[in-house]
């Protein structure tokens, strides 16, 4: 395939990237401690999400496109509102770097807010934590 575009704007190595469910946006996470939300067609930065105190290794978009999660070597996952870039909650529970995040979107769910959402985070502390994002608590 041919290269379509190059998106530049991070100040450090980029380790995490994902498409929005609709395919019109991208989210990227970097060692510069920022998540950037991009318009995929134009390459324009829509939001720069700041809140982690360490490099970001993973990003994940919820199935309905409303939320973005990021994981960092600051031992946290942060959930962001995709439309505004507003930080909704910082999830603390790992004792080492968070290298993976994944949403458990329930099929047929009409929920658009963070209440009742489940997110799993994976860490080099050898654990997975399942989170109830609305409550900000570990499920297991």
C-alpha cells in the first residue's frame, strides 16, 4: 500500500494508536505524556489530552466512540470524553506500568455516558484490573 499521510505533533516516541469506531478519527499516545486526537482525513489535531505524569503506552476507544482510555507508566489509566477531551476519571490500582486497555462494550447498550462501562487495564505488575468506570472502582 501507499503512504496516505504522516501525522506529526508528539514530542516523544509514539507507542499507542487506535482508530475511532467510525474511522474518522485517531487517538495516539506518546512518551511525551500526551494523547492526541486527530482528524484522520485532514491530519489536524482536534484535542491534546494532558493528565498523565508518565509516558503513555496504550490508548483505546469505546465502541460507541464516546470515551477514550489511556494507560501510562505512571501506573494509571485515564478515561477521557472523546468529544471534548475532558478528563473524566483517573483509575489507580496498578503497582507498575499500564501497557494495555480494552473496553467491554455491551452489545445493544444505549448507554452513552461513562456509567456502567467496563474497562480492563493490563500492567507489568502481572495483573489485569476490570474497572466499573462510572463508579471508579475495581470490579475484580
